[in-house]
C-alpha cells in the first residue's frame, strides 16, 4: 500500500472531527471518499496532504511519515481543492509556468500538462475568460504537472456540463494508471462511473470501505418503514439480521438488513407482536445512493 492512514484522530477544541480513522490506498485504483457535510472528509484530506496535523495517529506516504513540514513527501502529492484557487488575471500558460517554477520544473513539463488535460486551445487565454470546465482543467494541470504519486481531488466535477463531465472522468481514470487517486464528491453517479473502491465516512468514523462491486452486490436489503407511533432503537434492534437502523423523520426508519431473505413479512410480524401498526413499508433499490443514505442518515 502506498498511502497508510493509521488511527487518525482530529479534534477542534472539544469537537471530535475524526475518530480513530484507518485505511490504506494503493496505486492503480480510484477511490471514492464519501460522506455528508461535516463528516470529516476535508479534515482527513488536509491531514493526508500535510496541510494540517492530526491530534493523534499517523499518515504514511510510501512508508514516510507525513507532517506539516515534510516538504519532500509533499512533493509526491497533487491536490485539487473544491474551490479551485486560480489567479484569474493570469494567462493559462503563464499561470502554469509560475507553478512550474515553484516545483523547479522545465517548460517541457508545462507543455505536457497542457496537452494531457486538453488545454492546448485555451493556453493563450486569461483564466477569467475560461468556462468552469476549463478552469477545472487548469487546476488539474497544476495538480499533476510535477507527476505526483498521490492525487487528491475534492469535488473535481462540480459545475461541469455533460460533455465536460465525460472528458474529465476519462482523464481522471487514465491518471490512475500509476497513481493513487482519492476523489471526494457528493455525486454518486460520478463514483459509480469512475471509482474502483468506496470509503464512506460519517461523524468522523469509517462506516464502509469496500470495492464498489462488493458494496453494491453484497447481500444487503434496505426497507423504509413508517410506524403509527414512536418505537425505541432497542426494540428495532430485536429484528433479526438488522445491520443498521436510522430514524430519519419522526416515525419513519430506514432499516438495513444483512440477508437476501425478504424481510418485509418479518417486519410486519414484528410490528404486530409489539402492538404497532405499519403505515407504510417500501423496499428501496440497493444502489450506492441508497446505501450511502442508510449508512449516513
């Protein structure tokens, strides 16, 4: 494994943002890093990139410990933040040449990055003249120009039109051939299209870490049920095969069962025995979106 996150804890005062987070990343795979707002994604990415220290725990890049002063290790990382910081008054080629100087790269690397991300026709324009899609390409060119081993992308496809989406997806997948790619997004379709593996974080803890194929094909059943009166979490957990139970709207629950057995009749019998009535019971499609909802609601 090229990136190892080991028992990372991050606190902001009394607020616990990351709670004993561990996972590993290898070259050649695109990993989707998912979670609701405030789940700890940004904190984790800042710690991996060495922008911020963990309260405890460690991050290793190629067996070297990452710190905020580990300059040599940081050179192995390319980072595209959600809010792509660009100098809008600069020309595309001028801006990338400026970044090349920071990395001590020659002009050939600038030309190569421009070609790889498809910016050749826009290289002589000011960045402020570019569309959202081309601005994203500029940011991506800056992130990959120094040929990093680890590429961290935060919401890289936000605001792109359908044609731009296809092009950026293909570009990201091609970059993963010899790199670690960690991609954070709220768009489930992007994950299903680009990613080989999914890590889901909720309230600072990892709640899922599986290949996309395993995550969507495993024996998991999702039921949405509404009772006629409040029911306790302890009672709900009496249900056989129950994996997760999330009370998301008053009397309504999303129940995740780890079985291929149809649990609808079991839930009806359970409610009858407990003296409850079921007002609504539906089986939810086992998509990445529904799994994400069940694990993070």
